[in-house]
């Protein structure tokens, strides 16, 4: 069955930004290879300005986020929805719900609406009370304005089904085994093989970056700690200022080259993953696929993915203990191997694209009855 499918809710493809953009890129090209007619909505100022990407149609819509900040996301989504109404899509897949469901009344009436429900956005520490309250409403609006639902985490699936009494399909996020190990790529970061700790994350409180760095700061380690992530926001600037006296801690800024990020993870002594909000986190899967030995924050999301194949922490004291005690021994090698197997068996893109394809077709068929 060939369907006309739209994918919206990301900044666009190819991926220059993050998780949803990677999903949009892999999924759209995968669905084209299965015979569907697929359109992805891109921000007008996306670095890729062509109208086709490996057979995927790209529609560029005006995105005022660069001028208006967060408010611009809502207008970008509205512009995408207006353009969708000029088309005749069979299925529209929205990635996330935080800024599109306010326009739910304008969703194309004849298309089947599927929403990937993302994480529990209202739990993010960076948001104030009013924003968190709005996000709870947005979550409810997504339930009201969508026909079918996808969760990329079993934890999110269980939450949605229990809270809203809906059927929600679990389809995880994807990754791949990288096999990238060019030591020369380490040179710009002034680190040596297996002689540095690493974290890669947006500079946001719920990612536990401060807790991780406090634990390292207290340790007697002679190794370096490499921090990858843009520090232009107020929280990032505060962290740079707080830890500037510790010459072991290196803030390297954001890095979007997958070859470099995979390589940095592979050669790290221990990779710290502090995320506490969201579903199956893309950067965690990438670390698993890179062959990193992982220390993850103790929470149900990380446990659902890593199970016993990681070290866990909650406090700065826990981090200090891991810094002082974890060695690259047989236990660690087995953890890395087991995480490779998880990527190959559960979190690989071909299987995930197949699951999306089957679910999208099933939703469309059910909607025609």
C-alpha cells in the first residue's frame, strides 16, 4: 500500500540538530524506500535548502524562532499546518506536541493524525510553573486532537495508557553500531585514549551536568573531563564560571559531526549520561552504539534501556565514587558488549522503520472502516 505521508514537528532534514531530526531523516527515507510518497516540513532557514532529499519531498515553512525565541516555534507549526491543508495527505505524523497541539482545530480533517508523544516535557526543571502547567494542557490537547499515538519508551507508553486510557504503540528510537575509532580526531580536544571522562548534553538542569561535574571536581582524578554541549545559555555560562578554576574540566562547545561524537564516546574512559526526562534518549543509544562504558543517572527511563549494563548515580558523591573506582575491566567490557547487542536486536533503524511502516498502514486501514 502506497500512502501520502507528512512528517512534521522537527526543524527538518537532514539532521543538524537532535533526536527528532534524526528520526525524521531515517524514517522519511526509509518510508520512501518502502514505496510511500513522503514530505518532511523544514524550517525556512534550515542549512539544507533543496526541495528533495533522497526521494523525500521537503517543504520549507517560515520559522520565526530565530527572532522570537520559543514563541516562534508555535508560529512555525501553524505555518506548517496551514500548508498541510493545501495538500491531501493520507497520514500526518507529528513528532512531539508542545507547540503544535494549540492549533489542533486546524489539523487537516481528512488525514489520519499520529502523534509521537515525546517525553514528559512538563517535568523539565528549566520551565517555570506556568510553562509546566501549559505543557500539561498541551499533552491533553495532543490526546484530543490525534487519532493514534506512539511512545518511544515503555515508561511513557505505560504513563499515557494509564492516565488517558488510550492505546499507545511502543516504537523505540534507533541507532547504529558506529565502528569509528580514528584517534587523530581526539587531537583538537587535547585528550588521550581512555584517559578522559565525557558527557554530551544540552546545558539544562534536568541533565544533571552540575551534579556530574561537582562529583568529578571533588575527586582526585588526574584524568580530564570533556563537556560537549553549547554553553551560550545562562545555565551553561554559570557552569563554565563555576568550574573554570578546575583545569581538568574542558568545555568544548557543541559538536554536530557524528563521526567526531561517536569517536569521542568510543575513546572515553567513562561516559556520563545525566538525562532524567524524556523517553528513549537518542544520545544514550548513540553512546551504546559507540562502544562507550556508561554511567547513567538512576531513573526509570535509563533503566528501561540499559538494565544492568551501566553504572548508576544520583548524587555528586555517587559520581565521585565512580570516578575513583571504575576501571576498564572485564565487567565493563561485558557491559559494552551487551549494549551492542541491544542496538543490534532492539534499537536498530531497519526494524524501527519497519515497525513505523506497519503501524502507519494499520492506522490508515483502521481509519477507513
